[in-house]
């Protein structure tokens, strides 16, 4: 057992007082300020200087170029939550513009005047309201009704109006609204059942592309005429295709879009709206195009390829149809791209395993790459951060007559091992384990000497349409079998300790943690799940109405008897008696996606078996923990849980 990291943890920030030593089935409930705990002991190795430094790393996310003033808008955290900041020049000081207790998101610069839109909710409830920040006066104006869910704001080209989606009509369907900067209330322009988003405005601002989201495998885009209300479909309603983004060309005669139209991967294409002729721009790239942007003059298109998890930047000259050179970028994930007003500079946000997100600018003529922000590493030596390797392991079934192979990111601590292992399972399930910066993983690997594996089980994005659907409906537990195969791989590696393996995950990853524990308790030492589902039936019955049909498309419709029986049968809650190892459950009281009751019911059920269960609930959080103080507490308890349940010798229940 390696305990060398513990002497460095000397600055206590949070202390619990355990009253007595109750048995696991009698865990005492303690309510303190904004949190409720059950079964969490006093932190005998308190949160200290080392963990605190990792938690004080921060990144800068790109929001876009400011108009009318020089500089870029970014989203970063200097207080308790991420807020909007302005950076005037490369390496310049960041000026904080918004100051709220809750984080701001969806920051979008106005295309013609100095100002920006942003979204903010209260306590993680995701009932976002939209606001306009006037950069000239620093006044903030509320644009929405103050009570419904409002999101995906898109500016008109003239910068005088915003299109956005809102649930204000009935609380469940998301309609398209338009609001101006004149102080008048927003007006509905497109109201239908389902979940609809505005994608783009035509160059003359007379039309809007709107899209219905059915699932990660199916969307239906339309062109809406604002004057007449007429809508023309851009897709075949009988064909299951995912259109991820659509933008008008500069002349308004066509559209650039990304879709897996007729193929496995999401391609970048151009369609002439009059003739219907389609040009496949990225046909020779067998990976997903994850995002793109068009310069204001329409001459260039920048697009990002997700190449086995790594982002690769491409730049297209529209007139010639040829790609132009781009500078090499650090190996990682490009999360945003935006041209400045004259199209000569392209801003990108990039994160890597050894660097938190920062903003860079590409000069499209000279191909120079200039770093605009340098995010803090909490006083740590970033040169000591660990880069993962990409490994592949065989799973239980075949693909094309050969054993199917899955990928995983593998973080190995310095030294010879054998190392205890944490398998971190991503959420979604329409997500992908990718090489971005995660401070908690760096802490586990560097300070706790834990090896960490991030697998892409079936159902992950990035590997084609067929792979994405392999876990749907009645195939749900096949993804759990993939974890069993990863455990087999762990057992074959001399550098890893197969007798000390734990699972960790949030949201759908939380379900995967719980389900893995019901199947592999004899091969696992412990598990941590946060904001995850413990029973898809109770989850679907209690998730917010606007999400219910979207999730049924992925998990199955619990109203159908056969599907309901299946979901009940595979539910971790129904199999809680198979979990025999310690469990830590954390939830947000305001979670609109996965209600806190999902975590509460599995904690009770597993504890009733005499298993040691730690439980933590935040009263001011939703689906994930956004406030710095709350995240620090969760991380501190996580570190203590790993120390007691994974690093130490096995303790009897």
C-alpha cells in the first residue's frame, strides 16, 4: 500500500464529525448548510494542500470574438463559478464581466455591436433564462420570461434579434421564439410538439433553419420562412439520419451541414437548395466531423475532425474546394472555433491531458498559431502531468467476422506497479472518452498512484452509426459486458493490480457503475456513482417532461409491457442484493435530468444489505456539481473513499 501522498495533505478545508460508529445499515443522516451526508466518516486524512492545488487549476473556454471592440469573450472561473470574461489581446489580463452565484453558459457575442447573450439558471435546475450584456454600459437585460427553460440562442446577421428554443408554451415541448433588443416580449415563430432548436439565420434574416431533435441518431431540419410561417423539410422524415449542424452559405443559395446521411460517419457536405445537388466535402475522412464554422465573408470553412478522440483542424477554401494549410496544434480536443469579422483570424479553444483549456488564434494567411490565454495549473508543475496512452481490448462479440475491439485511455502512474485501478465510465451514453484535461484524474494518478482507464464501450459516439446503436433498447447490458471484458484485460497486465479495481462514473456512467457492481462485485473493490440512474423505469417516470421522449428513444419506452419488464429486470435497484462492495453515491437536489431520488433509493437498498454506503446530497446543485466549493467537497470525499476502500487492505463489511 502506497501512502506516500498522505503527508502532503496538511491543510484541512473541510471536516466532518462522525457521531459514534454506527453500522452501515444505521448510517446517520447529517444536514449541514447546503449538504446532507449519510455514512461518511470523519475525514481522517483531510483535504489538504496537494488536492487543493489540483482543484485550483482552471481553463478558458472560447465564446467568440467581440464586435466593435478588440478581443475575445471567454468563459472561465476566478470565483466559485464560471463567468464571462473579456481578453483584449494575446496574454492580456482577463476582465470579468458577469458576477453571479450560478454559472453562466451559452455566451454568444452580438455580430454587429459590442455585447453578448448568455444563459443562467438557479441552483442547477436548468430552467435557463437568457440575458443580454451591453458592453458599452455593462447593463444586463433579461430577454426571457423568467420561468421556462430557454436555450440555444442564435443571433440574426443584423444583430438585432435572437432565435432560441423555449418550453414556455406547455413546459414539455421546445418551440422556437424570436426576441429583439427593443425590450418587447419574445414571440413564438414555430410551435410543434417535440424538441426544436434554431440552427442559423439566412443572410437576409428572413429564414431560419430549425431542427427537431429525436435522438442522437435522428434529427429533422427544416427551413422556416418568418414572414409566412411556411416550413420546408430538408430531410426525409422516413430516414433515420443525424444532422448535427447546419449553416446557410454566404449567398443564401445553399447550406453547409454535417450529417451521417447515407453513411457511418458524420460528414461535412454542401447542398444547393434550388437543385438539391449535394457535394461531399469530407467524403474521404472516415471519422466524424464534430463542428465547423464559416467566415463572415463566406470564403472559408474551418472544420474539426474527431480522429479516434483527437481533434484535427482543417481549413477549406470555398471557391476552389481545396484545403489550405493549418499550423500543427497540441494533441487534444478542440471544443470551439470562430472566425473574426474579416475572416483573417480563427480562434480555437483547445484542451489536452496535460493542459486545461486555452484559447489560441490561427492567422489563416501566415499559418501562425498564437496562444491568447495561459490557464493556471494551481501552482503545480504541469510538466509532471500524465498523458494517457490509447489502448484497445477485445470484447465478447465480433465485428466483420473478427473479435470486436474497443478503445480506452490509459493513465499509468510513474513507477513499476502493480497499481490499483479506477475505471471511469463516461455518461451520455452518447459521449466519448477523450484526451482532455481532468484535474481529479491527474491527482489520482500522480498523488494516489492509481491507474485510471477511460473506456469507450458500445454506444459511445465517434465510432460510426452502427457502433452508436449497439447498446439501444434490449441491448443495454451488452455495454456492461464490455466492462467485464475490460476487467479481463486488466487481469492480463502485470503493471495493474486486478485485485484492487474500482468503478467511477456520473449520469449514465453512474448507471454503468451500479450495473457493473451488480454483475462483477466479486471482481471489484468499490464504486462511486453520482447523478446516475438506478432504475430506468422510475427515472423515465420522474425525469422532466421535456426530456422524457428523448430518453425513451435511447433507453426504451417504459410504457410498453415487454420493455418495462426488461428495464425492471436489469435495474441496479432490482439487483441491489448483488452489490457486496462499498459504494459512494452523490446527487444534486435540483437535478432535472436524473432526479435525486434515483441515488437515494439505491443508497438505501445497498445499505440494507449491510454494505458500507456513503451518501452526499447538495441542495444547491443539479446534474453535476458546478460550484467550486461543492466540487471540492465531493473530490475530498472521493479521495478519502479511494484511500479507505481501494488503497487500504480489504475491510469486512
